[in-house]
């Protein structure tokens, strides 16, 4: 846990950024929650998770998007309440999503569900591919999205499959992995 927090401090001190966005200093406040949830749910790397949290909300636990997504991992209540340990009562669920621990734990479960779904075999991959082809008419973005595998595919699903800028963050996956790689490069020997 200490090595993870030290790595995040290095990222802040080094002004790690992707595009015009610096890694959020407020992410340090949630390092223990992210680390503990990663261990609890056997998530492969807390740095990947904190990179996602930073991209989604700049580590703002009360963040609210134009799509009504709430909290650190920007979870949409109308889609996810009633699952992932969240109340089925919409108002209670909205309050739960403002709790950093509950939000991150639900977000990990959602992301892992997408990962498991898309790594579950031919039927799921055909579903992903047909959805991308029907939603995304831009051939360049379609080709990029179809090349994703594993966690890339899960992250694309987490953000949605839209591909019409400016409403869709078409480089969402690349931005998360760029932040992840920059942070990891600061602590190559770090063991979590």
C-alpha cells in the first residue's frame, strides 16, 4: 500500500499528464481505497484503476456528469443501481455512489463484468463487434475499437461505445493507458 501511495506522489511531483490534463492531486486522497478495493476484488493493477478514476472524475467523489453519472468512477444510477452491492432504491443508490469506497467497489465490479463478458468466448465477441459496427459508422474509429482486446475492450464498454466527437471520448482507452504507462514508468520496481 505504501509503495502505491509513493508512486502516486511521484506522479503528482512529476506533473504527469495526458493531453492537457495533469494527474489529479486529489487522487492521493483515495489511494488507500483504490488499493484496498483492487486487492478485495483481485483487480490486476491499482495503477490501472486510479488511472481510470482520474480520467472519469479527476478523483472528485461528488462529481456528476451531464449523463447523471456519479462519483469517482462516474456510475450511472439508472443503469447500475440494484446490482454490484448498490441499493435498488434510486435515491439510496445515488447517496451510496457518493461514498468513495462503495463507488470504487461497484465500479471495479462493473469493469470486471465487462472484462469477463468480452473474454467469455465467441458469442460475446460477436456481440461486441456487431454493436461497434452498428453504432460506429466512422470506419477509422470502428477499426480502432475492433482491435481492442481484454481490458481495452472492458474500458471501452465502461465509457460507452459511442464514436461521434465531441460527445464521445474516442481516445478514452488510449488516454487511460497513456496515464497508466506514465505512472508505472516512475516506479518500475514498485511492488504492490
